[in-house]
C-alpha cells in the first residue's frame, strides 16, 4: 500500500502561481510513476501531468504545457506541480496519483485550487 498526502492548494488571482506537493509513504520502492489529475465542477477528472522513475521523463496535457512543471524529490518520495500563469479555467480539485508495480494505482485526497479572474 502507498499513502499520499497532498498540500499547497489555495486561492490565487489569474496570472499567479501555486505549487502543489504530494508526499508518498509506505511501499514507495514499487512506485514507477507519479502524476497529477484535476476535476472541475460538473466535469470528469482529467490528466494534467506525469513523471516517470528512471529517466524522469514527463508528459503534460496540452492546456498546461509551458505553464506547469512537474518534478520529484526521490529522497523525500514527493512529487511537485509548479503552476504558473494560472487561469480561471485551471480551477479544480487537484489529485495526486501514484502507480506501482505490478498493478497498484493510488490517489490522494485532493486539494482545491481556485483561480479568480
């Protein structure tokens, strides 16, 4: 099992920045990828960004490319999402996601991000 604790959400004006953190504990040695998803009101949960173990490759959804950066600190088993140039449409609950070998899929409790116009 892997436990996830998220932090860093809040209220920010458009154009501002926030950094989300997600700390993993438990069977962290089996983690092979960490990522972020978000869910806006009355919308389905969508992929935001992901980072892979080993080479540290990353992927982003098109709407956040150039504005968001995902990174990790292996020593702390923590993944970060630096969000710059925030827009009102980025308002959502952001969820940390961790996948482990062989078939583990874990979610954080979610953290609210609200961007005012």
